């Protein structure tokens, strides 16, 4: 490709793409949300590629369609999170490359969590295909690609962790709810046993249930004072447990029920991976881990996050709370987890999660999503904080490869370089992993 490349969006990824393109010797134009006139002026006939890298999917869609209309022969890359928007753009621009940063970086995050010997674990083929491969760099800037199967022991341990999480409290509200349920059931059982002294089994159960439901109580004789004492204690206990049950069920219903007490969305007790930060990257990461047969639980600080409903639809349990809080990490049982992935969009938040996790679960594998690397590097100089995956860097390397005429299957990190791998398993391009110098005005 000998022409110019237009990069739209002065985001962190946009700046790194611009720097990599310039390092590759390509003439690059870098604009930040240009007007229609500015876009038309920039898209001269010698522009061979257009990369639209903004955080707003609607803006990405608009700029992509406008750019394609002005310069239909130019290669287009658009970074979009929303699946519906991606399908719409692919339908209008069939030869475009439309991917989310999550799709590019999640394979590396998955590998760091469950198979650190590899640089990436990703699907081979379509979304519905169950074949997975691991991509492992070698010492000579090459890679080996091999079929990957999640170890049966990991799957089995995760299933046991989910089974043991059935009807287990994961926060104060569910503790109150379960205490109320267990208390009411216990009162019915004990009252039935007492009732058997005067009636047959069915009558005893019927009277105990009606009493617990505060509908009525059986007539008791004054000849047996202990029965009267028990009935008084049982009535007061029913009052207490009923209040606890009512409070617990209201709290459970109003909480959004992102973690269930029974079924697939229970909080695993052990053998799982904790994903802290259920944004676009975190959600995609949890979905991939679940598809691999790994038990997973998410943590999200925003109770109104749009991804929570998507996670619930995908049967992924999510605890709503601050992942940097020890109480939240303990609720997710990070000390019994296989790995913790700090997948938030802000590096300092991920560092805070890492510090809290190391304090209560120093033996749990820790993976941190990075963006620029500066904050991570400063923290790393103080103490070891686990594996770091540079999401912005991998995305920038992928976009750069696509803009230089390649069709990368995957991009993986190998020391100081990122390796762009094509569908045949051959390294097609080696890119600097830390170039973010953009010299465009």
C-alpha cells in the first residue's frame, strides 16, 4: 500500500495506530471527529485506507458510511462494540473490517487466565464452532498454533464449584432471605413433630403450616404446659423469620437478580474465574470463558450498566459492587478462584483491584487489562502485580496490519513486539508493542 491512510479519532488507540503507521513509513492523516467538509477534504483520491476509531458506535457508523461514500475504493476498518451496528455496517460495506477491541484482545486475556504458556486462545472458524486453538510465540518472532482443549479437571472443578453454590448466600440480603426460609421450614418441621402427639401426620403438617402462615392455630389443652410454651416460642419465631423472609425477597427482587440462588447463575464457590469490570471487554471475556467450559463470575460497580442485562441473558452471574473492595472480592470468593482478571477500562481502577486481590488472595493468578502501560509500569516497579495485557496495543497492531493490506487472523504480544498472524499461522508482520508517538497535527 503506497497511498495515504486516514485515521479518525484521537483516542488512545487512534494515537497508537497513527504512530505505528508512521513507523511503517506510511503517510498518515489524523483527524478527531471532523466535519463533513473536513472529511471530504481529507479523502483525496490517493487515500488507500480509512480507520475509524471512536468510542461512540453511532459516530463510527456515521463516519464509516460517509467515508465509504466519498472514497468507496479505500480499505475501511471500523472499531465497533455493538453487534447490531457492526452487522449494519458490514451489510452496507461488505469488504470492510468491522471488529470490536474486545474481539481482538479477549483471546490474550483468556490465555493469561487459564493457559499462561500461550499468548492467545481463540476460536478457529465461526462463532458457533466449538474448535479452539492456542497461539504461542517462539524465540525467533514466530508462532505455533495448536488445537486447545480445556482440561477436564478444570471443567469438572468448575462444575463442582457451581453445584456447591446452589442455595448459598453471596451477600447480606441473600443471607437474610435464606435464614428466613430455613427458619420457617424448621418451624413447620418442629411444629409437625409436636403435633404428632395429638394427631396423625397429615393433620399435624396441616396445622403446622396454617400456624406458620398465621392463618390459625390448633386449640391446645391447658393440661400440657410445655406445648403452650412451644406454641408461644414458635409464634414469635415465625414472626421473626417471616419478617426476614419478606425483607430478603424484596431485596432480592429489587437487586436485579444478577446472581441467582439456584440454577446456572449461582455464584461459584471455587474453581472459577473472576472478571472485575463487566464492560464490553469484560462481558465478551466472560462469554468466551463460559464457552470454554470454565466457571465464571463477574463484578460490576454500576448497577445500571447495559451489559448487566446481556450477562443475565447469557446466564453469567454478576455481583454488583466495587471490585476494589475486599468485601466484594470475598463475596466472589477470589481466594478460591483459578484467576482474577481486572478488565475495567481505567488502569488505576484495575491496579486498585489488583492490590486488594493480592491482600486477600496472593496465590490466585492475576491478569490486568492495560491501556497505555504507564500506570502499570510505575506500579510494577514497586511490586509484582501479575500478567498484563495491553488491550490498546493489541488493537492498534491489529488495525495497523489491516490498514497495510494484510488480513490478520490474530495479533499476539511477544516481548517488545506484537506479532500479526495470518489465517495460515504465519507471522505476517512484526510491530513495535509500545509505539504511541503520533506526529500528525
